[in-house]
C-alpha cells in the first residue's frame, strides 16, 4: 500500500492550459514586439505580484505609466484573462475523475481571477480544498504556502502527499520539505507515476 494519503495539484498548465502568449499573439502581430511585451512589459515576474496578493487595480495603472505605448494591451491582462485559458488538459482531468484519494489544489493565482479560471470547468467538486496564493498573500515556491496547504489538508505530513507542478522551482521547494513530487512536463508522465505507486 502506498503511504500517500492525498494529491496536491497545481492548476495552470497541469490541470488547465494557460498561455498569455497565445492570447497576445492575436493582438500583437509583430513577433519582435510580442516578444518584448511578454518578456519586459508583462513578464511572469510582474504577474507574480498578482499571485502574491497585489491586485491588478494597483499594478496595471503603474505598468501603464511605465509603458504607455502598451497601455491598452496591459489592461487586457485583466479584462481578457479568460481568453488566456485554453482548456482542460485531458489526461489530468481523467486522473482527477479516477482517483479515490483526497485531492487538493495549490495554485499561484490572483484572487480576482479564481472564478474565471475554475467556473468554465466542472472540476471544483473533485477537490476537498483549493489553496490560492492571492488569498494567502504568499506564493510558491515560498515554503510557507506549502505549510498552509498541509494544514488545510488536515495537518498531513509532506511525505503523505504527492505534489505535481510544472515549475521546477516549485517542485524543488516541495521536495526539500519532504513531499513526494512529480514535475509535470507532458500528458503521460503523471499517470504512469501514479500507476507505479499503486495510487491510480
């Protein structure tokens, strides 16, 4: 029997595909300009502020002042957030629907987009709890949010939880704490690992 008592999922690009680039390439048609926008105007380091609990109503006006030539596109980060969500990852959803152990989500996500991210998909009912970084005002890979998740999971120990995420830094932080981990890189690896562990 596996010692694992629960699975802790990441959301973006593990359960559901999310890609700002895919949205913005339909808005900014010049590739060099698009690359500049994604890498400098609205990079993931900027979005991490939202994941950490700073509302977009604060960050967007400030960013628009820094890059006035992209003011409209920056506003779209909030207004068109739903258009960056590209649909469920079928293999992950199949696993979610098949597992018998308790399931949870630990996601770096701004508070203001939680419903936008979850409402289009019939997934919430499968999870005992969803821990959102924007609500907690602290984001992965900070170990404190993993402690919050463990408490919300009934004070499980890290070794009793398998955590899957597409971010190597998040996986490394969890691994250092003693979680069983799986770096999500494709649609087959997680299922294979869970089967080998006797969980699926």
